[in-house]
C-alpha cells in the first residue's frame, strides 16, 4: 500500500473510532406535589461536564408528561457566572433541523450535534424556552445546582437572565454527550441520595462521584472515564417512591446511556428504612442480581458498593440493620460483582461500627457531609476500572 493511501486509511479509521460518551446525566422523576406550570418562560439550567469534547448533543425527556412537551428554543453555552454565559460559546440546538419541536408523552428526543469546545469539569448552561403551558412533571428534583427561570419570553440565547427566579431542580434535560476517542468510556454511579450528594454543599460539586471524577482527570495520561451521576434521593430497588424503582429505571439510566462500560451500584438502604425493615436482605439481593445480569448482558461491568452505617437515622431499625449487614456480606463475598468498593469500611465509626464517623456525619446519621463524601471518593481505587 502506498504511504499516502496508508495515511488516509489510518486517519479515516481513527475518526471512525470516535464515539458518543455521556459527559453529564440526570435521572428523571415526576413531581410528587402539584406545581405551577411554566408558560412562555425560559429555564436556564447549570450542569457540569466531566470529560471534554468538541462536539455535543443533548437528550431531552418528557418521561412523565401527560401531553406533548412543546419546546420553542433550546441553547447550550459555557457558563460564565450566575445565569451569565460566555456569548461566543452559545449554540442553538435543533432536532431534525428544526429549532422548535415537540416531545410526545413518555418519549425522549436527541438534538442534532453542534460543534462546541467543551472543556472537562466545566459549568455549562442549557436554556430551554417553552412558548406555552409546560408541565414540570418531568424533572430531577435535587440538582444541587442553581437553575434560573425567566419571568417571561424567549431569552434562551441571551447573555444572562435578569430578575430570574431560582430553584435547584433540572427540567426535561436528561443527558449531554460529547464525541470522544474510542478509548474513552463512562462509569455510571447508580443509586439514591448518598450518590446524588444529599446534604453536600450546593453549587460546589462535592458529591462523591464528582470528587472521584476530579481525581481521575487530574492524572495526565490515565484512562479517560466520564463518571456520571444517575441517582435519585429516596430511590428504592424494589418500590416506587422518589422516582420509579431502580429496576424500572435501570434500562434508561444505565443500559441506554452512551459509552457506558461500568456501573457502580449503591442502593438498598431505603428499601430497609422506608419499609421499617419489612423488606428482607434476600429481596434486595435478588434485585441487585437482576441489575447485574442485565448489565452483563449488555457488556457492562458492575461494581458493588457496600451500604453505609445508619444507626441513629430517623428510619433505622434493628431489623433493617441485620439486613444491611447481610447485604454487605454478600456484596463482599458473593462473587456476583466485577469489583467491590467498601464504603462501609471507610465511613463507619471504629468505636461504634453501626454508626457513621462523627466527622463524616451531616447530622442526620444517614448522609455524609462534604468531608464524608470526599472520603468515599478517595476510597474508590481507579484500578478497578482498568480491568476491562
């Protein structure tokens, strides 16, 4: 083969190996209490990238909407501060070449790709204008980042939103993907409030998956993973409460996510606590096995994370504690997982092993504080994810 032809083949094949990988995700859930609709308003949501890329596309969801979701305009930009964007980075988003589109009830839509240089670990602003009445039913309630809501009108492409109302929920936005090299993949952190980062400081990215991602990306030349958060506070493996049960959302939140090679599952404590101990260890283990088997069928490796100590929490019971201990023993020794992270070992109080270390306790004896979440992130050995 001639040198020029060989060079051309190598270049083309190299580009062909690039693929879409999630840089940010949010699990969708329904609003549990009645909320006013948006109407002729713009919602600007702040999210943080994990890996970077020069081309992006977004997924919007109308998972729990009873009627089509009419989107009049959508934009993505690099965030400067507060609701301000970097104007030169603003990109209008389209679906099938159209700037306005409707998402049917229960459906998701992926935007056309846009060229945008997204650095790693960077705040992005995603702005959505809804021209008419739009339900808030499909959302992620605890975004832990400030969302800005205009008084009225389409200001999706404006440099800032004046006199905005604020919240910490995200609406309709379920993922952002970037085009990444073939060696780049995603790790999904799948779980409940302890993975979501409940009681961490808002707007600071102190959730354990975010802190772990900072560690991964701080090492030059190391494997490139996007650690994306698919957790819902109050979520259970077996029953609906805050969001549908984990088994029901596993397909969309893990199996359908772009570029996923690993999932870390930390879930089960709410099953015991919210049932006053009626849910058994065997039932939770059976649910975990289902997710492991489904992930393996899609070529995704699974890491099991042990449940944190929770004595003193509002819903803690002796029965639940026995079940938690049994599940943790199975996670460590059952051989079902491709790797194990022992969060219990790093967070328990050596003087009182069924309780969290006082210096890690946010105050409710269930959720860590910022220091506790960092200790969890530091306990994750990146070598686990180099096995594949």
